[in-house]
C-alpha cells in the first residue's frame, strides 16, 4: 500500500482506539468529538485511496502501451484514424481509444456548408503525404521552406546596398558617420488552400490500407500542384514581365551568370526550364561541335550548363511554353528559363497543418451515394531576395532559330 495511505490508516486506528477509551472512561462528549474526527479521517482515507488507485491504473496502462512494438503502435494509429473516418460517415460504432487518439476538430469554417465533422491528419500519414508530394516535378524542393506556428507574422530582411568602405581618419580627428544597414519588413499571412474529393460508399467500406493509399495519393498530388502553381506565379510576378531577358545568343546566357547575378548567388545557382527548353538546350553545340550541356560527374542522370550550373527539367504541363502569335497564327514558341538561387529568392511559410472534413449531404452527394472529403492546409509564399533570380526566354520561330 502507498506509504501515505498507511500513515492515514494508522491515524484512523489510533483515533478509533481513543474513542473507545473515552467511552470506557464515561467521557461521552469527548468521545463524540473523537467519533466525528474518526469519520472525517475515514472519508479522507477513502477519497485518497480512490485517487491513488486511479493513478496506479494509469501508470499500468502507460507501461502496457510502452511495451507495444513501434510498428504495431503505428498500425494501430493508422487503423484508428480510418475507423473514426469511416464511422463518422457510415454512422458505425467506434472504440473509445480511436476517439482518444484522433479528436474531432474544434475549428469550424462558417462557409464550409453542412459537414459531419473533421479530423486532424496523424503525423505518420502527414509525413508520407509530404514524401509523395516531393516526388516528381516538385518545385518546393528548390525553394526555401520555413515552418511557422502562427497564421501571420513578419521577418526583418536586410536590404542589399552598395558597400562603402570606411574613410581614413587622421590622428585625433573626428570620426565620420557611416551609413547604417537598411532593413525591410516582410509580412506573411498564411492562406487556406484546399479542395474536395468525391469518393464512393464502396471505397469507405474497403480496407484501411486501400483507403489510406487513396487519400495519400490524392492529397499529395493536389498539394504538389498547388505549391508548383504558387512558386511559378511568385517567380513570374517578381522576375518576369518587363524584367524578362531575351536570350538571343549563348553570350546572353553567360552575361546572366557573369554580370546579372551577384557572384555569391551565382555560386549556388541552377537553371530551371521545361521539356521544350531542355530539349533545345541539349541540342546546342559550340564552334568545335561539342554539346554545351555536359554530364554532372557527381550525378550521372543530371547535366550542367557550362560545366558549372545544374539544369533542372520539369514537365511542360508544370512550366508552360508560350506560343508566338502573328496575325492570329502560331509562328513559334518561347521557352522559359530561370537562373539563380531559388532558395534565396523564394520562401514558403508553411503552417504544416493538414485536416479533412467529410459530408454526405452537401450538393448532390446524397443522391449519388458519394462522400465529399474536403482537405485543407495553410501556407503563404513570399519573395525574399528580388536579385537572386533572373528570368529569360528563348524564342524559336518557324523561320529561324537562336
């Protein structure tokens, strides 16, 4: 027994003996007082024993859970998530342990319409989705990702300025004032991104593995497309438009690395283009007939421009070429190229929160025996360094090429 409980039990026995002694001595009033004290001690003991028993039970449960193998515990978590997901839609029973692991969401969206409820996505699934999201043509691997824990905030960024050396100072002369560093405030506010996946009742009645696989694939694909769109849109807004360089010769390519980009940025720069741009670049030769793109000695499947700068190729569906129109007739194409260090240029402020909600009643779902799965996440994107990237275009016409 707990030492504190043993101490209290001793006090109860002593008080009981004291009350008996007072009765035998015919000290009735004092005996009544001792009896009342005995009742208080007994109530205190009963309450304490209940609390200690509950604490001991919790410790035993924790020890049992700790004994479960990590892979079995992970499987239990994932199954619990799917069971609660299915029970919410299909109105089936669910174990209390499932509800304890994945609580119903408390944050509500007033514009969401009718919804049966929502779930926060378990960490294991979120990690798997993140891995799938970064596979294929995932531009987020090229930019800086900063996890944030708030919906809004700001960062203080030093503004690039001309570096001015210190002046000479004569002995005992007054020191001149120098320019102080210049800073700008970069504010972010994470935006809600999401979409709705319609799935059949039959899928919900399928195995946990199939449901998880289906959700992971769909969520990761949509998240990757969303981030790609945001990154390309930010690149175009910050470095495109009138800032776009026309690349007419390969000297123009060299000018970008030698002059346009700061030497410190050029050291970590890449070339980002699409299939059209890579195909054109891959066919170009110098005056001696040697191809300008060379194999990367550290990565056999990669190529370098001028033997220095990695060339990243993404799908035309992700980074599109532009048609050249003359009198409503397509006479050529413009291939996009981005040169520079995208991690220095672009930052995604990622709230790293992923949640799902489901409804069988909104819109035409009920009549078609479908369930709407609404997925939402929050993030924002900002240009941090406006001099870290240069956009260029190569125009290929049907008459002549660059």
